[in-house]
C-alpha cells in the first residue's frame, strides 16, 4: 500500500512551486547541485568578505531563492555568508517536489557545498516552516554542523497531513522515522534555536515547544515572538527576530 506521504494527493496539496525569472543580483554566486541523474537544484550564495560562518537556509513553502535577495543583507550583516536553497520544481530547479525528496536532498546539498569548498568552517543550518524538515534531517545526521535554527517549523507529521485537508490517523514506523520532526530533534545535538510566532494559526506554537523540548542539545533556546504569526516573523517589534539570531550566534559561533 502506498504511503500517503508518497501520494500525489498530498504532495500536490502540500507544495506551491513557482518559477524564478528574475535577473541574478550582484554579489551572489548561483550554484546548481546535481541531486540525481535527472535533477539539479538551484542554490544562491550571498557572498560576504568578512563572513565568519555560513548559513544554509531552507526556505518556506511557496517561496523561492530570489525572494530573499532583498533581505539577504540583513543576514550577511550577522557575520555570515547566506546560502538559500530551492527545492525540486521551485525557481530554477528541476523536478517535482515531494516531502521525501525535500528531506533526502538536504544532505546532498550540504555534501556538495562542503566538498566544493563553498562553506566556512562553522555552518548554521536554518529551516523555515516546511524547510524545517530539511534542516532537522541534516542536523540530525551531520555532526559537524555548528548550530541549528528552526523557524515556524512543524513537529507532528499527522497534523501536517491534516492541514492539507487529508485524513490520517497514524503513521508507520518508517514514515515516523523520516517525517516526524519532533522525534528527529532528539538526535540534534548541536546548539539549537527554535523560533515561532505566538499568533501562528497555521502551525501552532505548541509544535515549537515540542521541538524545543525534544532537542538533544544541551544548549537550546525557545523564542516565541510576540504579536506575529507564520509569515511575518521578521516584522516582530523591536527587531526581535534578528536580535534573537544575534544573541544565539554570539553564544554558539566561535570567533
């Protein structure tokens, strides 16, 4: 019997890919990572001459690499090179997106960047919303990651499916191992920041609390940002979003 996570019914309701026809801005390096024989993924690296670390950023659903061009400076000002990753079917990437490929491609992207000297010594992996699945997968298996940031991430795969209007009562052991973010968090041993909006009505802050509780790291931070929801985290008052990142990186990134 086919897993619901492999079904067209779920994946066509879960993903919202769109093309990227914008010009490439100055100060970036576009990279195409071959993840299988017929599929290359588009990665955009925002360069910074004084960067002390790299952020590999797995964006949210419905977003593409170029959505971050205008705000990349906010991240590079933190002292990093900012690397934004598209999924299959998104932007200039080949293929058709599935949750399984999003998760499995994360390690392929990381290995390519590492093996081709595209990363600083210290690497933060950050995942927003659906991108949390890619980030948690990578941080649960790659023990040379400096730190992990989860923004507006999901915890429970059953609730993920239900939010797409589909009925599911349980998951198999194999499905749980691959798709359950909160249980994978037990294997994330690097310093971890979990960020969420207190008014997020798409993914409940309770899921952030669970991800933080389960994180295997001794150094873990939960920051529920006031008066923001799922898609407006950066609009939190008093620059709280970037202050949270600054405080976390100051604590965990060696200078």
